[in-house]
C-alpha cells in the first residue's frame, strides 16, 4: 500500500512538472499576435503617435511623420505594439498603424550616399545612387548573398545588408 502511494505521488509530480514546464515555455514565446518578438514591420500611416504606454490614455511622446518607415516591434500588449525606430526611440502604437510589408532604411550619417547595384556584387554597375534616410521596399535577402534586393521609386537593385536598417543579421528573405 505504501509503495502504491509513493508511485502515485511520483507520477502526479512528473505530470505536474511537465505541465508547468510546458506552460512556462509557452509563456516565453507567446505574444498576443502569436508572432515572434522582436520583428520588423513598417508604418502604415503618414502620421503615427508614439505613446508612453499601451493605450489612448497614455500621453503622446513623439509623432512620426514618415509612412513606410521600418520599425522594430519589441513588445506587445493586447492590440498595442511597442516599437523602436532606427535612432533607438521607442513607444507604443496601435496595431492598425503598422503593416507587415517589409521596408528598409538606407543607413548612414546625413549626406551619405549608397550605390544601388544591378547585381549582388560589389563591382556591379550602379542603377541609382541613394542617400541615407531613403526608404525602399525589401524584396529579397538571400542566404547566398551579403546583399538585399530593394525597390526605391521604381528602381530595383542590390544594397549590402550593412547599408540598410530593417533586417536582422542572419535573417533571410526569398
């Protein structure tokens, strides 16, 4: 009898440990959207209010006035997303102000120029010259290349990954 009780307690303890472990693992990876964090998205609207907290009762800290600007979602609460821009400014926005359409920002100090290349080679011919701060639509970042293919105002070409902000190192888009 005593052995049966010990076995029952041991089995119950194992079941509870497994259940709690699965719950903790789920809590670490789950977000309200079910999508991974952090991740890049872009601004849907021409004017987006960055709030100090997740709700309209929180004050507006910043107003971003750049449609399609890539931003990084770093946290989620209900229908609110905490985002960070390329300068490190962060705040909360409603999910309707964001789109999953991927864009990138040409990086570098003001006045920096980057060559948009015809192919994904450093010595490829230029299609256009882009200044830092220009936003392009992200088309492709293949595993086999250090370049990403983007489109800017009808021009398509390749920029080095380290010349844009809006894609993670080791992230590939085909």
